[in-house]
C-alpha cells in the first residue's frame, strides 16, 4: 500500500522548492518504515509535482528504471484515455512461490 499524501494548496513561489527539499531531507525509519514515500504537490489548477522518495534498501538501479518506464506509460495512457501498453510478465508470483516451495 502506498500512502499518497496530497498537498492541496497552491504553492507560493519558493514554497514548493522548500517542501521538496524537506521531503528529500526527511530520514527514513528503517525499523518501522515506510522505506519509500510518495507526495503530490498541486502547483496550479492543472499542474502538479509528484515525488517518489526511496531508501536504497527498497530498490536498485535496474528496478528503478523499470518503475520509471512503467509509471510513465501508465500516466501517458491515463492522459490519452487508453489501456497502458505494459509487457506481459514472464512469471507470476504464484509461479515463483511454487518454484520456491519445490526447492
């Protein structure tokens, strides 16, 4: 589950940069989590900034690239009112669990 905190007020000049810096500098509590945070800042009526702040224990470079690519495709599909064109997964979690149980 992702807790998407929303900042609904319009950001005054300089406030957005302050809030972004504050978000980046907020430490993670590895004992209690979460190890990633999303925050949505509404800047203007049709303009927002979404941040995704992650601790390095939650991802690696390859996974972050996949996340960014698939997120961009989902967002574009939403804007274009279409189904996202995502690649089929080669295996499911069910397949992995069965493999793990076998070993």
